[in-house]
């Protein structure tokens, strides 16, 4: 599933192409996404001008000139990109802008979300802090970790606490911070929380710089692959040597998700 770096990369690549542009035409070829696309979606979006493109967690928010918001979530396999090609398999929504630019939403698994709204859905409005917010720091982590028995990796992935971090980046962040993913959140020391807060920004920024991680379906807003997967320290590298110490990377299932870590570097 695209996480914060992938969604932010899509935002950065699409923003110059869409902001200030009028939506000339909208064609919905397949409305059956995670939540069925509204019957009046094409009518509501058509004719509107996109005033800004924001990101909240893993969601893209297109601010429209009538005060409403076009909300997009890429799901597990969604791609929203400009194109000059014809309609392809799994192209579910085709949006033409006034300058001729075409935006295509392609989603093989159809787990994405697309809606026009005046009030953000609860799943967006109740998201936790953004890792790039000035309020995200070791003090914030100490507050949310205090008394928690759950593993720190699962806390990092809780979208109500930290918005945008998923399975891939939680593993990478904890390796960089030197903290084992199974550690009880409430038992972490101040220096470990400081290391996690710093590693969060470092890992996410490094991924954005390389266009995100393209493991299967992910592409940016211009249809290009990302390359951060070539820099993974632990994710999906079970039994391969740790890039820092050479110890074989281990994997285990933690609350239903594959988790990767170095037994030597992460304590």
C-alpha cells in the first residue's frame, strides 16, 4: 500500500500539473471501489477549478473552487497519474483538465477511495499527527507511548497516532533508530524515543527524495517508478545480511504483519 512518501511524491508531481486548472470532463468507467463512487461524482467535479492539492496522512485532498474537496486514497494498488495514452485495463476514472492534461485513476484491486465532499470523512478528520509536523517529536512519542503495552512498531503504524506510516517504513524507521519492533512502547527510554523521532523524518525524507518505493503497482503522478526499495535496510530482506553489521535479517509476524529487523543492531 502506498504510504506517506509515495502519496507525498504523487502530490509533488501532480501539483504543478493540476493547481489552477479547470476540470473539463470526468468519465467514471468503474464506480465499484472500496466505497462506491457517488452517482453525481462526474457532475460535481466537472467544471470546477482545482485551487490546491494537499496531503493528509495517506490521503490526497484536492481543494475545489466551490469550497468542496475531492478526496483520493490510493488503497493498495491505486495510481493517479497524468497520461497521453488511451484507456487501459483497470483505468476506472478518467479526468480531463482544461489544458488537455488527462488524469487517470488505475486500481487493479479497487481498494482505493474517491469522493467529493464538503466535510472530510471521519477516517481523514481523525488521523493523528503528521510526521513532518513541528509537533512530532520525542515528547509527543513519550506521551502516546506512556503506559502502552503494545509493540512500538504497531503504535507507529496506528493512523490515529501518527498519520502516514505503514508496515514498510515502520520497519525501516526502527532499524535506523536501533529499536527492536517487538519492544513494549511504554518501556522505551527517552533516548530511544528521540532516536525514533529523528529516524522517522530521515527515512521518510530519504524515500521521498528517491520517489518512494515501487514494490508492485506504485507509480508517481507522472507514471514513474520510485527507487527507495533499493535502499531498504530490513524490509523484505529476511536472511540477507544487515547492511550495517552483516548479521542475517530476521522476520516474524507481528499482529498479522510481516516484520523485519536485525537482531544485532536492534535491541
